[in-house]
């Protein structure tokens, strides 16, 4: 499946370009790339809308941000619990035979949440149960697209560009999604946002799975490969990289609850979407910058710096309770968000063998989602019992501590050279 095997010792360096086109965008000219990439973004827009829509729906129905945090946390925990099994199913059966049924099941759960939100009197247990069902069935469209990128790109600068484009576009989706969700929730109701999430999920999932690139990823049932060796979590250094991503997820999950709380506290509910969009604006800029720079530092060093910087800026933003100041802080935090996630994806690329491609990619998402889910619940309780400052300070502490777990020795350029030949033969 991997067509070419090449190595740039300065992993992640951007090649010189004589074209006026941004270097990152050149990967869209690869055969089948655009046809798979854009539908995957449409599908991911559903997640960008649904999380905030759930928070607003539960808070509006119960009057409690703690309850909203429990419901969104249930979504995250269920997503985390099912992620490895979904990933293994994709690696075994292929994308088309796995993603489409998952998308239909999650769409049904979103529809149920929309009906519960419309009723306005549904108990919290209904929201928690349906949120958990939606999390269990969540199709990993981002991980599936990253596997697709890996199948059509070579290691080094081309793949870094592809992953940088993917992460940056993902942040653009999360700029649009919260704004659309908050606007629909305010103009109509949270059920309108959940209905919109249902539609975009179906369009995106079916669009990706009908693409040629996705169709070539048929799984081991059709093309047996050597699966000897330990599973991803047993690979040296991989678990430590996941700890870093867990800390990054803790910041994300905290802001998902704190941003609406800051907006509501300022009597400007619609600002919740814009505050989350501010985080994504910063992340999109950071992702573009990361993909454009000719990096000479080791991947492990980049991971450590990006996560630690997120922590420091989260600590500073903890004291910004006014909407404009919190927006500025969110942009600053976001600038290091995409680079943190990109380095996590690249770490999985280096540390995990090819037969577990989708599983490794999903574990990176799982670490983020687990940190986010725990932070959702914890931040909801802290915002209700104390205030937003304590929630943000806790998230800052978690990500700074997690950054110290970066497996720097295994992510040096010399280590990259030794790993490519035996781990990246097929992806």
C-alpha cells in the first residue's frame, strides 16, 4: 500500500517550492486526495457542532453546567472505550465496510438527541444515554483520512505536509462548527444544531467511503499481512506520546465547558461558539506555520515545547474572565494546539508498525478524547462549584506535567532513520 519509501533525515522539513501555491496545498494534487479529503472534513464538521450542541442542550434543559459536562463527558468516554475496537475493525475489514454502518448508527443517536432537546423536559439520563450511544458509534473519519494520506504519500516532508494540511483544515472545521452550533441553538434551538450534525455526518461519511482512495484500504481480510509483534500500546515510547496527547486533550475538554460558561456569565450566550472558534483560529495558524517551517529540531523536542507552551498559556488565560480577553487567550493557546496534535500523529508514524495503521492513529485520538472527556466532567463540576479559573489552572497543570513524558530519545532524527525501514514498509 505504501508506494514509495524515502527518508529525509530532517524529518518534517519543508521542501523548497518555486510555485506560488502554498507548499502544504501541493498534496491535494495527489491522485484521489481531494476526493477523499473534503468529504472527510464535512463528516468531521458534525463532531465540531455536536459537542457544543450537547452542552447547550443539556444546560438549557437542566440549568446546570455540571449536568452538561456529564453528558458531553459520556460522549467522550464512550468514544474512548470503543475507539480501539472500531480501529481494529477498520484495519481488518476496511474503511467502506466499517465506517458506513458506524456513521448510520451515530446519526441515529444524534437524531435522538435532537428529539430530546426539542422536548425540553427530557431527564439528564436520556441525554447521557444518547450521548454515550453517539460516542460508541463515532466513525473515526479523521484517523481514516490520515491512514488514507499515509497510503498515498511518502515518509518525510510530503507526509508532514499532508498531516499539517489535515490538522489545519480540521481546525478550520472547528472554527465553523461551534459558530454554526451556537448560532442555530440561539436562533432556533440546540435540536437544530444536532439535526445539522446528523446531516453533515451522513454526507461526509458516505462521501469518504465512496472515494477511490478509501476503497483501496480494504483491510487484512482481503490482503493478509504479517501481524507479528506487540500491539501499538506495547511499542516503546508510544504510550508516553499518548500521555502528552492526553494532556492536550485535557485543555481542549476544559475550554469546551469553560467557554460557554464565560459567555453565559457575560450574558452573551452566542459568544460561546466564537470563543471556541478563536481556539481553532489560533490552531489553524499554528498548523500552517508548522507545515511550512523547515524544521531542524528533533520531533520529540517539538512535541515537548508545543505541549508545555499550551500549558503556560492556559495558565495565563485562566484569569481572563471577560469574553474579549478569553478570546485572545484562546487564540494563543490554539497556536500550539495543531503542532501538538501533528507531532502526536508523526510520533505514531515512527513508533508503531504498519499492520496497526488505523489502530495507532485512533489511539492518538483516543488519548485526546480521554483527556477531553475527563476534563469535560471535571470542568463542569469546578465551574459549578468554584469558577472557571480553577478549571483552567487544573488543565494547565495536567498538560505541563504530561509534556514531561515526551519520549524524546525515541523521536530523534537518528531514531527516525532506523525505524523507517522496518516499520514503514506498508501502511
